[in-house]
């Protein structure tokens, strides 16, 4: 790996960051702060960077998170690395750390719950290893005791752990190969006296791995990657270079990330017809990702990236942008300060390896066919084009043949329900985001998922209703809707389904609240638009169980379909 590849966050030559530079980055946005912290850590080291970070007001750029960290070694040696790595991932870490696999006084004295827990051990956790079995058992107890997801970071590569062998709520998060360079993950030179502790680079690698796991749990991990084409996906400039040379390692890396569930798009200053032809030529013998959106034209690069964001409905803070041109990188970073902007530089194979090893992009257990995600967003783009051509919303929905299917949250559907709870930001009524374990334990007959289909195909499971009986009412804990289903009246269909279930159960009213979250403006007017009554911030819909009529109006242009295949969870 060379200096250029290993410093993709540095667009132009600059001195090492100081307190003033970090303060400016924190005021600018999450992406700017993350790049400055990566740069400072590489140049100054973790300790000196932490001293700078402690003097910076970073509350506006970072989201708070509470994490329990247990280790088979003294965790104070990694505490600074953890706080720094979490800040790089966009998270302001509140840490409770203890040595040993059994929660001690630190956890017992903590009244508030944890968003997640991390267990770091210096040993292997292979299934055929007695110590590995003990570690997984301890992780399972942590998940059960705290009611939150637990990530286990093994200290020794090798061995295997099947998904079936993992306790509920536990994920194995190995440190990616190459994260420590040639340095070992742990320093065993003084094992007999001081014990085994992480090496300096090992501490950063473990911390980055923990932060990547936590970011996925908190819904802060990237969802979209926008790549340049000229001198990035291929070597050469379309229209100027006689022959374009594909970059197979980078194309394969993008395809692999798509398999992990990342949405892949491209933004290129080029002629659209020429780009289509070039991509068709490359498809023959090369691995390419499924592009959810292509923004091609002669606008500046920030404008093209903005087109991609609008087409797929995802936010800059959940986006990675990659370009070989430092000027393009700088201009996109200036337009979108929350975006993770990376310069494609150095060796193609090395850059691709760094991308695949990024803990924020680590593979997770599949919940829906990950490769379908880009297809879902392509269908969303087709839907938006149809919307522009329709005379009004009802005609638009009828033309689409919009169909919703209510899907029970079976054990097979719990992971997808938890994923929706983590990932949805724009349409969420409250901050209630239960983990897989919490969802599995709810057992409410008023919880359900919703699938969306139309003439363009399936958009997958897009909605999650979380509601429960509360005396003579059914209370909505949260209603979450994917951006793929916004402005389709799916949310009104979900309220109507819930109202009918509640009426059939003899309930007299539905109640709910709406919180002002960071990005949930589209959801805040739901109850008012649905005709609910508000009193001191609490919304109510009165039901009459004795009347044989729909408990709430069904939205025009939307058809409710009967679920015929309960096992289909996509």
C-alpha cells in the first residue's frame, strides 16, 4: 500500500491538522471532521489526535451512542483509540469499559441501557476451540442481559463460526486483513507480566472494527456509493483516450460491496450515449456492479452527485463519493460536508483492498437479497419519472398499480424488521429503534411489515409498524417507511390496517406521538393529514368497535393484497 492509497482523505497537500483545523471541520459537517481525524491519526498518532479532539466542540457533527466494551485485556489501553474511531465513524462515544467476560460494577451502576456492546478477546473463537465457545457464550449472556446487539472481535484470525452457532443478538466482527499493516494485532512480549495488550496499530484496528459495528447498529453506516468513471472505473478519458482499459479490481470491489447491500451509482461529466456504450463494452468480460442510478452530463460534479441523491432518495451523510480528480473531490466535499469523500489514488488493487477492508462497509448477515437493493432503487427512479408524467397523485398511483401486502414479523422476518428500524431516517415517527432481540420479544399482534409492489416490480419490505395494546388503546411506538415508498400513501394504508386490527380487537382508540428527529420532517405531519386529533402533543384516532365499517379511510390508488407466502421475506 502506498502513501496515496493510504491517504485517500487528503485531496491537496496540507499541514497536519491542528485544533483550529479540527474545530473548522467539526463545524462544517460529519464528513469533514472524519477526514480531518483520519489525517491527524495517521500523521500525529492516536494519543496526540485525542488531545486535539478533546478541545473541540463536536456535538453538532456526531451522534451520541452508549457502548459497553468488555475485553480479555485491560481496556484502558484502547479507550482513546475507541473514542477516536467512533468519532471518525460519526459517533460521540459514551463508553463503559471493563476487563473480563462477565459484566462487573461498571455495568451494574449504569441505569440507562446500551445501544450495543462489544467483546474484544485476544484469542480465536473457532467453534472447535473451548475458549472460543466460552467467549460466544459470554457474548450471548451480554446480549440477553443488556437487550442489545453484541459484536465479538476475535484477536486471532482463522477458524470458523457458523451463523447457527451464534447466540441470539451476537455478531462476529473480525478485524479485516491488512488493517494493521505488518504489525501484529496484539503485543505478547510482556504477556507474562503485564499481559497481552493490543499493539498501537492493533488498537486502532480493533477500535475501527468496533466503530463499524456500532455505526451499522446506529444506522450511521454508508448506504450509497457514488463513483466517478473516467480514470476511476476505467483507465482513460471517454472521448479522448483511444482505448479505455477496465480496472477489474475496482469493478469487482464495487460489485462485492453491492452484494453486501450498498447501493452503487455513478456520476460522470460525459455524454450519456457514450457512457452507455462504454459500460456495455466493459460488461463483456468484467465484473461490474449493478448501478442504481447514472448521473451523466456536463454539469459540475457536485450537481451530478445531487442528481444521484435525488434519484435514489438517500442523504449525503450516508454516501461515499469516489473520484480520481482532487478538484472534484474538494468541490463535492464543499457542497456536501457530511459526505464521505474519497480520492481514488495510487494502485488500483491496493485502493480496492482498502475499500473492501473498511469496517464501515463490512459485510453483515443478509436480510434481503442485497443485490436486489440497487434494483429497488432503479425501480424507484422509474416511479419518480412516472410521477412527473401523471396529472395528479391518484392518477399516478392508479397508473402504477400500487399494491401493499401486510407481512407478519415471523422469526425469519425479524432481521429485516430490525434493519428497517436501523436504516430509516426520513420517515420515522419516533426514535424508538428496537434491536433484533427486542423485536423478537415484543410479541404484539399489532406489529407488522409491509411490502410494496407495482407495475415496475417489487420494492421489497418497505414499512414497519410497531404498536402495542395499552389499556383501552393501541399505542404506536413507531412507524417507519423506507424512502423507496415515500409519497406513495403507504403510510396511510399502514394506519388503516392498524386501525382495523385494533377495532376488531375491541379497542376504542389509537394513540401516537411524533418526535422532532434529525431528519424526519416528511413524517411529522402524518397524523394531522390522516385526520387524527391532537392534544398536548398526543394524537388520537377514535374507533367504534360496534360499527361494521372501516376504522380508518383507505387511501385512494392503493390496493391491499392478501399475503399468500408468509415465508417470503424480502
